[in-house]
């Protein structure tokens, strides 16, 4: 019998012994719950190649074979592999060269490589380990040892693969959480902008002191005890409307109200509603929140003096270039202080309104004024600390009602600077609550 035929018979005989249970219970236990892996067996020796391929398949793995190094290198990129069994001694491209090429693309954990070598090939084993081999087995094969080492490499690779999957999953979850967090931040910014816009609109409709109190407490006191009401009215409004185009009237009226507002706000005077050519404003809503020296009547008079100085005298030509700001009309102004009812009305729209005897007296004073005059009640005058020049205080008859009042002409010389604005002495009086500049019985008082 030839040597080759003897080896074939020997391999077949070993297969039959394995099938009959030579490995017994250990063989059965070792093949239970084996996770299938994709393997590549590279060996130029057909018997060794087929023996390893059959055993790997019996152990539950899918196996591809290559008879030389060149074929192995072609097969590597064609399918995902979990393990390569690589013979060291092969013609042309040997196992060490194949291993070197493999490690240029695959790490030790990405693709484990087990080398096969003869018993006396220790120097080749050292070279293989240095090139990146994971393990080795010796020929002739001790199959239980081969199986143990194969399973050890596959277990290590599966552990690394699971770790990588977990890391990838964790990274994706972190990205998802980051995106969700960014969306939450963006939504919060959008909601904050929307809230700020709502509050801005609310401040514009109700004035910011009232809106602030409503936001903080949910209600607003129905009566304010220490405020100053201002009533204004455009002189000759009806006759001017009859002589000018509607668009001109609307544009000029809008400019008139903007000027009124711009004169009020620096002195903490809040413009409220408009009705035709009449405008109501109130000083004292802020309660000194912006200026601790704030006195409502002083704020009201200063704001109206500034507004008066922008008006055009009645009787001047409409649109005259000699007008301070080219305005078409002038105004009458009345000021009174005292308890005022105030409320936020909510019909189809929110609006802030004031009413009561204090508002009515301010309106009567305005009706008794001449064009561009500021008429204040006696109570306002006495609260103004003697800071302003005025006409005689006397009784005024307005619509069958008698009102004590006087015309404010300006800031007293001792309390104004060269530009006619309040000086330091003026503000010193305002800051000192005990200052008694006003005489107890003003000249001209009834």
C-alpha cells in the first residue's frame, strides 16, 4: 500500500473513531451552544486542510478553504471572517507573508489568526507572534487542543465585538441624547422668546408697571391713592381735520402722540388711552421704582413742560417751518392728583383705563386752559414743592364746576440751569422729603 493511500485510510479511520464516541461526553459537552463563526483554513496540504475544515464544521462553524497564500488573500475581502487558520510553510506566498498582509488591514481583535506549524518550528512561531499572530497549533493536530484554542480566540473576539457594539450603541444614544438636549434648549429659547414677546406686547398694552404687578400677583389694586392724572386735548382739532386730507391728519396725529409719549417716559409718566384728540396719562404708577426721588406731581409737570415746548402756538400757519418740530397743532393740558380708580378691562382686547373724580377734575382743568397752557389744581401746586413759576391761583369755572387752579409757566430760576432744565438744587429738594420750599399759604391762593 502506498504512503498516500495509507494516510487517506488513516484519516478515515480517525473519523470513524470520532463518530463512535472516542471523545465521549466531553466532545458532546464542548459542542453544545457553540456560537457559529466564519472561518478560513489556509494550507497547501490537502489532508491537513480538509481535516481542519471538517472539524470546524462539526464544531458548528462555517468554513472556507484556500490551498495557497494568494488564494487566501483574494478571499479575505470577499466575506466577513471571525478566524483564520494559517499554515506557516507554503510555497510562493508563505503563511508569514499572508499574516503580514492581513495585519496591514485587520487588528488582532478584528480578525484573530492562528498559525499551524510543525513541532520543531519554534523560530517560525516567534516570527509569527511578532508579526501579530494570536496563537498557534502544532502538526500533527491534537484536535481537542485545537478546539480549545479556537474557542478561546473566538470567545475573545466575540467579547471584543460585543464591547464594540455596546460602545457604538452608547455613542449613538449619547448622540441621540445630545440632539434631544439641543432640541430642548432650542425649544426653551423659542418659548423664552415667545414669552418675552408676549410680555413686551403686554407691557405695551398695559404699561410695564401694571403688567409687572399682574404677572407677579395676578391682580391689580382697583384704587391708587397717590397718583397724578394728566388730561390733554388738541386745540382746533375738528377745524383742522376739515381742511386737511385724512392721511395727513392721521400721520400728524400719530406724530403728535409719539411726541407726547417721548416726553412722558423720561419722567416715569405713563401714557394711557386716547380718545379722538384727547389723551390721558398718569404719573405715580412706577412708585419710584426707577427713581427714588420720584414725586408724581413733579414728574407730571416736568413731562408736560417738555411737551408744551414742542407745540406750535395756535394761530400760526399750519406746517410753518417756524414751528419747533413742524407740528400742525397745539394742546391744552390739565393736571390733578388724588385717588384714582384703575382697572384692566378685558373685552375682546385688554386695555388699561382710569376713571373717577381725579380724572374728571384734570379734564375740567384742561378744558379751562388756553392753547399751550398747563393748568394744575391747587393740590398739585402745593405738592410741587415751590419748584415752578406759576400764575395766580384762583377759582376756575369749567362746565358749571368750580375748580381751584393755576397756570404753570416753567421751572423757577433758582432751580433751573442755563438750558432751562432742572439743576442739582431742584433734585435736592425732590430727594429731601422734609424740604418745605412751598409756603403754607401760596400767593394768590384763595
